[in-house]
């Protein structure tokens, strides 16, 4: 029997650029609160897919939306403040 290897695996298996750089890891670390808030929002939305949302489901959705929005605002304020010269926000 002949083994079949995909071309992508053969090409990228030994590539030195396959690992994320330190800058990419730092960017992911900064965005982690937004990512986790979005995951919570998706979880709340998935729960309500197959049924009519109850009052508790509606509260969970509202809280998850507020957390996701707050995380995005916090990230935007951090990146904007870091980009301005002199620390002015």
C-alpha cells in the first residue's frame, strides 16, 4: 500500500515561519479578554437556538453583549492611547 502525503504538510512541516512570533503572541494576549467575551456571547446565543428564550436567557444575552462591548471598548482605548504621542488620550 502506498502512503499519501498532502503537499501542504510536506511543504510546511519544516518551515521556520510556522510558529507565531513574539509580537503576534503579545497581540493575542492583548485581545484575549475580547476573545473570551465573544466566546461567552456565542455560548449564550447557542443556548437559545433551539428554544424560545426565557427571561433568564434574555438576561444572559444582555450581560454577554455588555461584556463583549466593554472588552472591545477597553481594547480600543488601550490601543488608541498607546498610539498617540505624549500619552494624550
